[in-house]
């Protein structure tokens, strides 16, 4: 069993904190507080190890994040890499060019888009 931290830190009963004060009180120091239209949440500052990328269609976990991953930017192939286990099977990785865009990142198991709306689903 590992002590792997989730990439996002959110409240148990909802997906965002309503106020900055509540977020600051609840979110640990190793998370950066972010805000969007729904409220405040935490993002792990510097993941020590890659985070699994989950295919939204089949649930496959064939990719992991790289040091280029930024949750505030539109997804591109440079943000992820095919896990070594699957590369050894002979599976083709996503194109390495960051300008290729999220539409070029397909799940190698089901063929669905890994980031259909420009965002990755992470563990």
C-alpha cells in the first residue's frame, strides 16, 4: 500500500469550497489553492511521481502525467506518456508534439479520446 496523494483536494460532500477562508483552513500546505466558477479547490504543488490518466470511456489507465502537465492549460500530448508496461507491448504512444492538441490523444485500448474536452481525468 502506498501513501500516494490525490492530485486534487476537494471537500468530501461537494467538489469545491465556497469561500477562500474555508479552503485555506482545510487544504494542506502541499496543495496550491485554485479558484474556478464553482469555488475553491487544491491542486498538488509538485507531484513526486506521475499520476495515472484515466480514459473517460473505458476507464483504462495506460498513460501517466509528465513534468509538462499543467491542470490550468489545455491538454496536449506532451503532458502525458504511455506507461512503460504498455510501450513494451508494442503499443504506439501519443504523438510527442505539443502542438498536436488533445484530439490526437486516443486510448490504446478502446480508441476513445483521453481528453475529449481538453482536460485529463486523473486518479
